[in-house]
C-alpha cells in the first residue's frame, strides 16, 4: 500500500483530504507544519508528499528543498492558491513533480497523485538484469539468449552516455523496463525520470502536457503551467509509443532534440531545457514515414542509438527462466509457496506463440497461480489461465458475437455518422474496462493486469470513459 504524507496547516482540508485518500486505498500521514513533515520524512520515507506552499514557520519551498536533501527521488506535489502560482512553478522547475491550484478538482488531483506515485516507483524501484529468481523479488529483465545478451551489452554501453535512445519491439516485450534500466544506470540517475505515454493522453492534451502553456493560451488556461519536459530538468523523459505521436507535435519534438529548447503553448519565450530523451515504439516507423505519418527528420534524430527487443517467440529458450521468475515473484506477492510447474505445462509454455509476449506470459502465470490449489501447475491450469479451448464454449461466444453484429448493423443502417468508428471503439473499450474493474472489485492494478495494459494506460482509459467512482471531500 502506498503511503502519502500531507503537509498543510489547514486542519479541515487535511482531515478531508486524508479521508478521501484512505477511501482510495492509500495509507495517509499528516503534518500541520514543514518542520513536523520533515521529521516524518526523516523517520520513514513515504511514497509521495503533498505539500502546501504557505505554511507557518518554514515555508513550503524551503520544506521542499529539505525533503529533497533527504530523498531526491521522492515525488512532491505542491498545492498552491492563485496568489502563489509563480512560487509553485519555481518549485516545479527545481524538481517538484507537479503543482495543483486550490481549490482543486478531485478527479484531477487523484489522477496527478497516481502519476506521481508511478513516477516515484519508476525512479526508485531497481530493474535488475539477472536471471536468478531467488534474487529478484522486484522487476527484472530476464533472459540468457544471444538476443538478450546483445540488449544487456547495449544498455551497459549506452547508459553512461547522454545519447538519445530509441527502443523498438512488439507490445509486451519489455520496452519500459529497458528504458528504466537505462535511466538507473545513467549519469542522470539522481534526477527526475518522467514517463509520457503518447497513446494514453488525448491528442488535444498531449501538447500542453509535454510543453506546458501560458495563461490565456486557451479557454480554461487560468494560469501558467510548466510542461513535463521542463519538469524533468536535468533528468530523463521516456516517450512511450512515440510512433503514435500526432504529426503536428512531431515538429516541436524535433526542435527539442535539435535545439534543446521548448516553447509553451500560447507563449513566445524560448525556454532552454536539459533533458535526455528515451523513446519507444511497437510501430513500423519506416512504413509510417512512407505514408507521411511520421517525420523522417525526427526519425533520424531519435535513432541515434536503437535497441531492438526480440519477441518472445524468437527466444523460447528464455521461457523457463521467465516462468520461474514470475512464479517466484507472484507466489511471494500472494503469500504462498511456489508450487512449481509440470513438464507438460512447461512444454506448452515453450511451444505457445505468445502474441502478447512477456506481458501475456506474466498474466497467464499469475492467473494460474491465483486459481492453483498448491500442486505444481498442470497443463489444465495453463489451459484454463489462457482462456481454455474455444470449442468448450462456442454457444456463448457466438451469441455474444451475434449481439455485437446486430448492434453494429443497426448503427450502420442509420446512415453516415461522424466519428462512428471511434465512438464504437470507445463504447467497447468502456464496457471492457468497466467489466475488468467490476471483476476485480475496483482494484486498478489487478484490472490493468487482466487487460494486459500498464496502470497509467488504464487510468487514462478510466478518465476518458468517466468510469471513476466520484468521491467528494466532506
């Protein structure tokens, strides 16, 4: 359970905020002054600090500086009133994760908290490159195949440089872990590491998220906001799924790589930035270039160093190592003994195509362990975890398919509709995410694993489909 420390001298807000966060499943500690908050951080480092700027005695900015002397990788969200926005911006420039204007929008604040916790986990959770499952209870890049040995060599050679890196590989092949390993072994490892998923953020928001905006840049821009590129000053920005970045933003990204500067949306000031860019994609960039959907000049700026991750089907010799690692890890999380796996079940794992790569293998083994009764995982356990034989339930699936087709035919019969395809995809996406949350009792981590997506992507979908349970501060 993540622990959040709230430092604010407003008793009512502190109590209400604590209640809200506990209802969201967080452990919460509170302090009414900067001095008290520092003592708490010194005793036990939390996962996140939410800090007010105006405090009695030591002010919020000085408290922030002292917190980062204790733990530089501890994410801090600044809360500020309109009168102290510039102070909050300064705090962001020197390392605060983000700032939130009071009175804040609750869903937006919860979203910012989730992003900050994820950023903190990425910065502080080591990514090992070791195939020993008894050593790695955390996250690790596993594999002894020749292809993976080349990946390890590339990480070792590149991490000590400041070169831009492009990580390529199919979905679920472990690109994010490689990006984190590059960061953690780099000369910027004590500075921020921020992840931007170019798919999870709507196109209309991605520009302001990356580059920030000036007051009045658009309707609702009531104050200046620093973008993630500026926030990561001195550190590393990981642009996941960059192949899906809107074409109109690619020119700004090219300028960042060429000139090491950005312009906020609605602004004219050129702002120098010092960040390292690591990007990843599962798309065929060369094909996108020929279709005019990806800039060729940006492509060459990104691929200073390219690391290719092989799909799991091309390194089947690593599957027993991966299976052993995942079973050890998930058994520890479930508080059970690792039951092992039968030869027949392992043979099935090795011979399966795994289109979802390591993520699919991980999800399968986790599900099998959850339903396992203590015996070594059998062929039946693995078959059940992968959905079983389709011929065992054709009528249910066929009936579902017929209802879907009928619904679609009814829509199409109504004539041309604007954005019909996108609306249909959103409809099915909303149902799928909603059912995953229902099945897991609202546990977002478990729902993300069931859906085969990262937690940030799931949170973006929840926000997009407005599936969050509204919680009010009383």
